[in-house]
C-alpha cells in the first residue's frame, strides 16, 4: 500500500508497491506517446534543437485532434486562430519536450520502492503527475463538480467492473499522490 509523500531530511519521500510503480510507469509512458512529436524526414536539426517548427503554417500545423493531447497543449488564444498558430509554431515543440523530459524522469523514479525527490525534481514530478491527471480527466469526461463527485465516489478496486470505473480509481490514486506531494512541498516553505 502506498505511503504519502512527506518532507524528510533527504527530500520528499514516498513508498510505493511494485504494482503501483508499474501502473505509474505505464501512465507516464502512455502520456509520453501522446506528446511525442512526429518527426519529418527532412527536418532541419538546428530548428529541432531550438524547438521551433519553420514549416508551421495553416495547412501544415494545427492543434491536436485528440482531446487529451489538446488538454495538454491547449491553444494560447482560443479566440484568435492566427495567434494560436503562431504560438504553436514558436513554442509547442519546446513545451512537448519539457513535458516528455519530466515524464521520462518520473518513469525512471519508479524503479525504487521509495520515491525520493529533491527540491529540483519535485516540481517536475508534480508536473508529470498533473499531465497524467489531465489525460485521465479528459478520458473520464471530467468537466463539472458532479463529474468530480462521481469519480471520487469510486473507492473500491474490487467493485470496478468497467473501464471507466477502473480509470476513476486510477485518477483518484494519482490525485492523492500528487496532493500528498504538494502538501509536503507546502510544509517545507
């Protein structure tokens, strides 16, 4: 059974069982797959290195079509498609790569039963967990207080009969883990 994050002399520490670590690692890897940008064969390595897409234009570059990916990478200005496109062209690759880096780091931290985070790694881990929560929330259709109550009511793994019930339990676990980390970080201030 997982033990919440707490602030210790060595950093923020939590204990997770093997199945919990395997679940989290799989979730981090799933979100990485959503965020992996498609690489073009003739891509200029210098543009890729600085995180820009020189080919971004109306016919080539658009907002993600998957609602979960769009939740991770929303339009900068939903009322101005030209500004949103320009923002994507200039920043989306860098945003994707930062998110992927945090998710990969979080997945690597799942190798040990004790997750130990420093002041530097804790915010990146929290961001990775948050990205997982955003994807799960989108898949569960979490849009209102009633939806949140319905999802929060799922609390018994033995009674999960549907994919949505299972996802709700996973969402609740990830939320609890993130909340325990945030509480530990706040106590250290």
